C-alpha cells in the first residue's frame, strides 16, 4: 500500500512538471492539487486498513467498505474545496493530475 501511495505522489509530481511546461505555474498547482485530491484519501485509507489488519483477529471486511465510502467522500470534499479556494484553477490540469494519480497503479502492473 505504501508503494502505491508513494507512486501516486511521484506520478502527481511528474504531472505537475509537465503541466508547468505546458501551461505555467497555475497549471502546475492545479495538476498537483488534483493529484493530491486522490493521494490524500488513498493514503488515509491505506493507513487505516493497515492499522486494522494489525489488530487481534485481523482485518474486518466491513472496515474496507466503510473506509472506501470515507475515501470517496473525502475525495469529493477535497475537489470541492480546491475549486472554491483556488481562484486561478486550471480545470484541465486539475483533472489530468487527478486521473494520472488515480491510474498510476497501472505502472506497477506492467512492472511485474
């Protein structure tokens, strides 16, 4: 799980650099914020699932579904807050950063 979250952070930074080259600082910040809207909820969920698996009795399947719902709600809340608070938002860069972070696990699939 930690590898996946760190790969998402790396992919977000790469998307930010590419956005900066194509669209300037505003696009870079938008792409990084879009990626972080994906990375932060995934990191929280990964930490909570890891902590739950270390308890006596192991992981509970209901815990996964609860934290998946929390992850989706937190992702939507972060996207909403980003749209409301960052006035120089570049929507295309935000969505590209979000999608790059969301789909970065494909790199791990091709690696093995």
